[in-house]
C-alpha cells in the first residue's frame, strides 16, 4: 500500500457499530503478572491467564502489573506497568482477518505485533500521535503528551495529532530506529541512542504455535463481528 494511502487511513475517525449485549471474545490473556485489571460490560475485575477480552475492554496495570495477549487474527500485545490500553474497535471478517483493529493507549508501555489482517487495518491512537503499521513489531512508551515508538521489525507511520495539514509532519520509520513525537512534531533517531524500553517491563509476546486456548479461533465462524467505538479511555 502506498504511503499516502496509509497516512490517509491514520486520520480516519473510528466509528463503531452498536455494541452487542454480550460482545464476542476477540482474544485472550496468555500471561499475567500481578495487578492487571479489565474494564468491560460495566464491571472492573482482575484479569487472569486464560481470560477472554472483547472490543471496548480497557486493560490497566499498576506499578507491578504486566500482561500479554493474543488475538484471533494472531495479533499479539504485551502491556507493561502503569499502563492503560483500550481495545477500541475490532471488525473481523473471518479468514480474511480484521478490516479494522484500533487500540487507544493513553499511558504506559506496550509492545505490538500485527496479525493476519491487511496492514492498513491496524492503528494505535495515543494522546500525542496516531500510529499506523506495515506488518511490524514495535514498542510504544507514552509519557503525558510525548510518545516514543521503537521499531524492531517492519515499518510504522506516525502522524502527530496536531500536525500541519497535508500530512506535513507525518514520519515513516523502519527497524532499528525510533520516533520521538509530541502533539505537533515528530523526529526519527537511532534506537541505539536511546534507553531500552522493554528491559524488565514487558512480558514476552505470546507464541504463535497452535490454536488459541479456549477455542477462540471459532470467532471466524461468526462471519463478521463488528464492535467498538471512538470514545476515549
């Protein structure tokens, strides 16, 4: 997909279908360390290994909390301490993978690895910038209205939320480099020049070997599942 098309996708507002009374599971916690909470269906509770997650759920951790997740399209997510991540929108078209997978991360540290969907389906929204992916692994650190993205495989496109018109302030970054962004401007630096993000703070990404426990692969039999919204975390 051309860079201009990907950049255009980043500016599209996520508009979700009305949530079902019981939203279908879109993934599962594969590993949980200490204090990790899940907000969903009007309740907040500790999350444990093997628990299902759905669109509109918010994952939050305290200073000791960490968790890793695998989704039905083989997207993988690791959430570090003092973090808040909302699974904002997920539109799944069976074997074709997701046509839209939007995560809204408001603070903390996470690692993300894309699944089987088209690259433009994936988007991470932060207070400072919107991140688009191209089949990639990358780490994100959010500190107030500053965000850092360090790419370990593939490429990302980042657009500051208050950048100039015409994508003038959007940047593209490949493996081995990082983006440092405010709400108005982004710059690229070698990752080797920065402190490590993951050291001791993130659980390893789940393995892709075998089917998801709990039969979550069966969501593909639902045809199309469309749930999610644009509300902030």
